[in-house]
């Protein structure tokens, strides 16, 4: 006797196969997590990469460089985007957890921009003035050539690579003033400054829309410089930084393919389109 499967059984089998196929696709997804500064860049790379590689899935989320590094160490993301270099303690954790040092790739460069409201007459600031503003030593705009109005400080949360870089490179590792309003993401900082005539903020140059960028002077005797491709490349902009990918090991397979794409001529063109600066 021949046993023929019922229509319902066939539908059930098809559903199981569909679920299995979906699960396989989810399991094959490449996960990228970390820097909020880099999230728009990572998402654009992912979109372009998936267009060129049908069936590939790249999931990009932010949360901050520190959050991405922690996820990489814990094994919950394949790739970390970071707007700061990994700290020695984080490198040690990676080595202890996975038996090898993290693999680092510089994928773009950024000029850390200083934002003020579009109506603010202040066109340039020295690094010392920026430092004193964020340390709470300079509290009114008239002390740096602006109106007689209090300065409102906006910044990033301490899980942010931008926060760490600014603290180390601009504040000489001193503590931020208690008056700094910390916000979750550079877009939030820009939005706050755009709506506050007395506001000042810092973040990636790619986000500087609807605000005014202030030229930065290394010292009082040197002309102010804006973050641009030429000034970041030649080192004349004083607060430029590399942007990183971090991995648990040497890249291979789909991870290597994605990184190779980001570093390719097409991928580096995307860097410029987003508002950052190519590494080559």
C-alpha cells in the first residue's frame, strides 16, 4: 500500500522548511555593533554591500564604541566599529577571553567638529578655550568673542568613543564640568545645539547639519582650521582621529569580504559621501 502525504502535512513540511531557511539566513547574518559616530557609515556600507552580494545580510547597530567593544569581547557581535582605539585593559580582556589580541583595521578618518548655533558670531576657538569651556572655567560667550550670554554645554555619554577621545585629547584627561548635558548620540548633540542659541557641542564632522562649525586653533598664534579632507589628511586640523573596525581574529570568509569592500575604492567613496575622510 502506498501512503500519500496529506495536503495539510505537505503545508506543515513547507512551513518547517521555510522557518529553517529563515533561521539559516539569520544565523548567516554578519553583525556589526559600536560607535554612534560610525553607525551611518556602517549602515551605508551594509546597504551597498548587500546590493552587490544578493543573499548577504549585514546588521548594523550603534550604542557607542565602548558598548561595541564589550560586545566583541563577549562574543555577541562579529565586528565592532569604534571611534577610538581600544584601551589596554580592553585588549587584555580580549586576549584573556579569546586567547589572542584583537585585530585592528583603520577604515576611515574623522575631524572631530565643534558645533555652535548658526547665529553665534564666534568663528574660531583655540584648543585651550575649548578645554576651558568644557572644564567650566569659561562660562559665558563674551569671554571668547561672543554675546554676553551663558554657554550651554552638550556632550556624549561615557560609553562613547567620541567622549573618550575628547576627554583625552582636548581636556588632557581632566573631568568634564558637571554642567555638561550628556546625550545619547551625536545626532542628539547636533539637534540640541541647533535649537539653542547659546549651545556648544562636539562630534563627528559628518553630522554637522543645521549648525555652525567653529574653526579650531592649536594655539592663539595659529590660524583657525575647519575639518576638511585636506586639513585632516595633512594634519593641520588639530583634533582629527582614525575610525576603526575591531575583530576577534584575522578576518576570513564573509567578514573579510565586507572589510575588503569597506576599504575598496567604492567603499572609500562611500566614506566621502557620508561626510568622513578616506584612508587611502
